[in-house]
């Protein structure tokens, strides 16, 4: 088959192609052929001009006026006009301010209650320590030992028969939140056993801490206190505050 | 200055130039009104290519001028395709929204604006038809033959000689050929779909549609 014959086959489909009336496969073949055939492209341009003119053959018909208004309503200027802008009225402003004030009062009350609860827990702890100290002093077996270090003084009460000790110390410096005081029981070989952590009590002139030992206090020869990280340490790592021998 | 006499007149030209004029005496008010008339007149007198260029820059007045100029053509075409006023309105609206967003793609050197706009309208409407899987009813209630016979108003078309010769060329076709053109071009049917619709052999459809187009081209060329 010659090239002219091939062109003729495709050329037969050009009129329908110009009308978009070819089936998908035929349209694809013509489209591909057009890329290489200048005479078919010229033919197509003429039929396209014809089909474009056909589009204008329908007598005009006036659309409803509402269509123009709808279209106008979709233009940017109309969209800007119709976009919801919140305008505060006096009542809305008053309501908003009232809600903000109520919310602020609630938050303030909640924070005050939290602070009072915390204070209450501290006071209860101090009261318990004070009562424990009085009770210990009433026992004849309680030893009272002097705590003496730089700028610090106090008393260590030790009841070895009940394995209880109490630290009562004045002028203990307040530590920041990353640190804590940690007590250690010291055995004859110098080995330290954790006896609990405590913090100084800024609202009181002295700090008290009770040590309930799981081990027999007679196995130990003294108590020491060091400054450790806030969660405490398995062994002393920080600066020594004081040490008392039994 | 008496604030009771204070009037602001704000004009926008091509979204770029703004005029504010304050009236302090009657003469100034007159100047303000004259400027507004001149501006509106300037938009209405622009040709399609200039208007399309302004639409591409976001000029809503130019866009509405084009709508007023060609909405009746777009609506008529979509009515012819759908034969349903609501669908035709929607397709007309979609067509003009496409004009608003794609005006920058219009190339005057490739042809005038109306055929470009009507091509968009036809594709928009046919896409909708295909989406809904609708087929032409072939009822005689809205006989498209009437549309082929009606002569458009010469004042509504930019190239009168062109469409008038086409109108005469169409009249030379047989009713059968016009029906094939109607189904293929205005209803968007392919050869196979036309064969199914008319219950004709596929080869007959291909031969007759080609013959119709060749005759139309011949007649149009001779006129």
C-alpha cells in the first residue's frame, strides 16, 4: 500500500475527527497520523473552521436575568462582600468579657486551692514529725545527739529499739528544684545505706525529717546527710551537709 | 470646608487607576459624573480581544460586558445540546466561569472570541451529558430541524458573511444529513453511538456523515 493510499484512508476520517465523532481507537489513529501528514493537517484546519462556524448557527436565546446575577455573585468582588465579617455588638462584647473574667476567676481559684492543699500536706507532715519528736523524747531509750556543721545546728533523736531516728535541724539552706537532701545510715565499715530524701521547710524555722529504718539501727554507727539530685542517689555523690556519730 | 457638601466619587479603571473626587461646589459634581460615563463607555466600546485581555487581568466589568455580548449564544447552544433550561443555565454559568479563569489562554491570532467561547460551551455541555450517560431522545417535540432553518439575527454575530454562507450551505443538505450532524456535533455521539441510536449499520453512518461534511464544505466554499 502506497503512502498516498494510507493518507486517503486517514483523510476519510478527518471530517468526523473535526466533529469529535470518531470512536476512541479511530480518533487515536488519526491524531497520531496528523503528526506526520501535513496535507491531512491542512484538511483538518478547513473542517475545524467549518465546525466552528456551525457552532454559531444556533439562533441566540436570552438566558434568564437571574443567571447574570448568580454569575456576578461568584466574582471576587461579590465574594469579598459576602464573606462573613464578625462585627462585635455591645452585648456580644460584654458577654465575651464576662466569660473571660469568669474563666480567669476559675483558674485563679483552682490555683489557690492547689497551693492551699500543698500547704496543708506540708503542715500535716510537720505536725506528724513534731508529734513523733515529742513521743520519742518521752521514751527513756531515745538518744539525743547534737548536729553541728557550718551555719547549721540541730538535734538527732535516735531510738535504736524501735529503729526510728529524727533529724531536727535549724538554718538548713533551701535547695533548687533539681536537688534534694538525702540521709544515709553508716555501718562500721563506712558503707552508706539510703535512709530517705527530704527538703528544707522554708515556712518553718527548722526542718524535721523522720527516718524509719528497715534494718536494725544497732548495726549502724552514724547518720550522714548529703545533697543529691532531686530523685536521690543509690550512693552518696554530692556535698556532705553534716554527719553525726551514734 | 463644609463637610455636609463633601462627596467622594471613586472610580477604578483596569483595576489599577483610582480616582477620588471631592465635591466642594456644583461644577465638581458634574465633572465626576462625566468621568463615570466616559469610563463605562470605554469598556463597552472595547473589542473582544481587548475585553478578554482585561478579563485576564481580573476586570469584572470587562467580563460582564462579554457576558452581555455573548450569553445568548452560549445559552442557545447549551439549550440545543441539553433541551433542558436548568442544565443549559448551569452549563452557561460554567462556561463563563471558565472564561473568567482561562481568559489568559485566549489567542486572538488563532481566531475570534465567540467560536472559542462556544467551543468551551460545547465541551462543557457534552462532558456533562457523558457524565450523566444521557442519550438524545430523537423526539419531535424539540425538532432540531427548526434550529437549522432559523436565520440568526445578523447584528448578533461578528462575522455576518461567514455564518450566512454557512446557513445557505446547511440548507443544501438533506434532512438525513442534518440529523447526522445534529447527533455527532451537538449531541456528541460517535460513529458507533449514532449507529446504535439510529439502528443503522456502522459503515452507513461513517459514509453518510463523511458525505454530509464534504458536501457542507463544498457548498460553503462555493458561496
